[in-house]
């Protein structure tokens, strides 16, 4: 390809890439629609209604959801005290079903028999 053809191709590609940037602001201009005359004119909203809808209702919902989420633990009497040890049994996710005792009883020969397996049961 000659130097002139390569230059034309580059300029055409550049113009094609910049076309959406130019057309997007033009196409996303404000709508020039007018509300129909048959629609009623809304009454002005007072400050009390404004505060009720934007502040009091969301705050009330927040408090209600918080209360509903904390009621079960309040009924059971569970309390978190910093500095105390964990009071429940330890959980080993992905470990043997019998817990630590089952891990200690595992036969070393059974582990060596699966030596051809990689991590996550992949075969190497």
C-alpha cells in the first residue's frame, strides 16, 4: 500500500471514530415537547409535605427495617462483648465431615495414593 493510501485510510478511520463524539451531543439535545393542555395544573407542594416525603418517610423505613432485623437477636438475648472468646464450635469449611478428629484419623497411604492429582482435584 502506498504512503498516500495509508494516510487516507488513517484519516478515514480517525473521522469514523470521532463521528459518534460529534453526533452524540447533537442527538441528545433537550426535548422540545410541550405538556398536553388537557393535563391539570398541579398544586404547589408545601414545605411540610416536602420534608415528610423526602426525610421522614425514608428515616421511618430505615428505623423499621433496623428494628425488624435486630428483634430476633434481642429476643434470644444474644449480646456481643468485646474481648470474650468465641462461644460456639469452630467451623472448618471444606474440611472433613467428622471435624478435626476425622482429619487426624486419615490414613497417610490414602493420601499418597492420590499423588497424581493437582489442586482442586485437577489431574496433572
